C-alpha cells in the first residue's frame, strides 16, 4: 500500500506561482512512477504530469508544458509540482498519484491522494 498526502494548494492571482508537495509512504512506493492529476469543477479528472522513479523521464500534459515542473526526492519520499504562470483555467483540485500500471505513465495509477485545491483568480 501507498499513502499520499498533498499540500501547498491555495488562492493565487493569474500569473502567479505555487508549489505543491506530496508526502509518500508505504512499502509499494519504492520504485514507482509518480505524478499529478487535476479535476476542475464539472470536468473529468485529467493527467497533468508524471516522473519516473529515477527522475530521468518526465511527462506533461500539453496544457501545462513550459509552465509546470514535476520533480521528486526519493530520500524524503516527496513528489513536487511547481506551478508557474498560472491561469484561471488551472483552477482545480490537484491529486498526487503513484504506481502507474500503464506506459507511458499518463494513466492507470493505482494510488491516489485526497487532493489539494488550487484557485487562480483573474
């Protein structure tokens, strides 16, 4: 099992930045891919970004490329998402995920956190 706890969400003006953090624990976390999804009100949950265990490979949704950066620290069991140049359409609940059963790891995640809310005002 893997437990994921997100933090760092909040209210920010358009053009601003936030850094989301995810604290992971559990024996099944070691060696797993990790990432972030988001769900805006009234919309389906969508893939945002993913990173392999080694950190050598990252994947991004087209809508966030060049603005968001995913990283991880396997010593601290942390996964991070730096959100820059935020837009009102980035408003959503952001979920940390781990252990994808698919390749590329943009879907099929087995473990999900409870989410952290990001609100971008115009």
